[in-house]
C-alpha cells in the first residue's frame, strides 16, 4: 500500500480474510442461528460498532490501532458485500484486490511514491470508484 508497497502475498491474505469473514461471520452464522443473512449482517454491524468503540480503550497504541483497524476493515467489507449482494462476494473481493493493487500502482507509478501527492491519490480513487464496483 502507499508508503510501504503492496504485493501478491498481501492480496491473497486480504482475499482470504475477506472470504473467510463472509463465509464464517455471515453465511455460516446465519445458517447456524437459523436467521437470514440480512439479520446476521445487522448482528455483525452491531458487534463491530461496539468493537470499534471499545477498542479505543486499549492502552497500547499499536495494539489499539490494529484492533480498531481490523474492525473498520471488516465493517467496510460487510457494508460493501451487503450492498452488492451476498451472492457476489467472491467476485467483489477480487475487485477489491484489483482496486488496492491499482491504487498502489498509481501511487508508486504516476505519483512516484511522493507522500506530498497523497491528495492526488485520493482524487484518483474517487474518480475510479465506479470502475471497480460490482
């Protein structure tokens, strides 16, 4: 990612995390509880809200960032998967990986990794959101 680089191993790890979060946290839990996927999404959003809120109480700064960050990551993923439809999660997760790789390529290519160009990076992101939408 910007400021550290991005590689295939990272993309595979994120895809596995994303797929596992949906397959276990939403699909399997909904089935095991005998509730709809929509109900399970709502349960997860409620839990994640609390996770993010209370993670701010962690006294170790780096640990706090990791715990809060994973909650924000999964919450964002669940929002996208809910909007695009659960049946499209695998395709969506591949697109997310493509988007992350292209963000990284743009930052280190067109912007030459210059942190002062970060505003341009996020202008590019906003201009290209539709291209990666499922």
